[in-house]
């Protein structure tokens, strides 16, 4: 008697799936580079154009410098995160505290739980990054969420406080500073102008502060 195994269907935009079904179909499509499950609905990325790829590279360069300078913190690029039964996003970038942080690494290599920081590149304020996905990150208590709206030339950096996302504001030096990752600062005007040298210069100031050094020492104690 021949037993026919059920065919694994491909992922399609708008599919309503459980997280288990989503993972099964995603893993069966190794050619697919990005797919997300948001509130039980599948979202699949289009081919990446320069208008997304270049800002993405800028954010990764900025965060990569912080990662190198901060042992005990991990940076990941386009990595799937298991948040809850209906949500498995693949954020453009994330920072997580390796030991004693909010997230863990599962036995099969996925990030499990809300990371401390997530960054997304969005076309505009109409993107689901600022609607459904923002609500999901807030509900799961992602502590800081940065969204770069490319067409609108705007960067929002939210901080989770008492169940809400509050926008962080720039200080007198026009730098927005993280409250979770000491030393992580961003010159938004320089970023929007494409001046990565100035972005890096502003970050380096934060990396020399006593607060950043104290953070490194705290992370070492957790090892």
C-alpha cells in the first residue's frame, strides 16, 4: 500500500496560517529570502530595490559599530523572531542582550521572544511597519523600535514605557540616544543626509562615555 504524503503548499501573501504552518511552508521554500507572519497573516517581501537596500546598509553599519564595541550584545540582520503564536516577524535589524536579556536562542536556531531593539526600513508612514507590526512589537514589549520612513525622510525611535510606545527625542546635539543600550546614539540629520561619517562620529562620542563602559562591565558579570 502506497502512502501519499500531503503536499506542502507554497507561501502566498495574505495566507492566514498558524506559526507551525508558516514555518513548515517557509522552510520548504529555500529560495524565498523574506516572509513574515504578522497577526496570523503572511507578508512576503518584494525584490529589494536600492531605496531599501541602501538605508538598510546604513543602519547595519551604524549598529555594527556598536556591536563591535559592546561585548555581550548581538546584532542580527533579517533574522526570524518567534514572538507569539500568531507572530513571527523577520526584522531588518535587531540588537539583543545575550545573557539575561528578554530573548533566547531556540534549539533549532531561532530567536525566541522579544529582543530589546528592532529596526525596520519602511517606504512611508503608510507601511505596516507603523501599524500592525508596531502593535505586535509593543504588545510583546520590544523595548525600543526604530522605523526609518524613506520616502517621508523621517526616523521614529520608540521606547516602551508602561504599555505604550513613547517617541524618543533628540538632545541639544540633535542626537537621539537609546535608553536600553548606553552609548548608542544616532544623528538623524546626518543619517537622512547620507553622511555616514557624521553618523559614526556621533556614535563614537557615546562609545567613550562612562555609561557605555559601565554597561560593558555589567554584561561581563552576567557571563
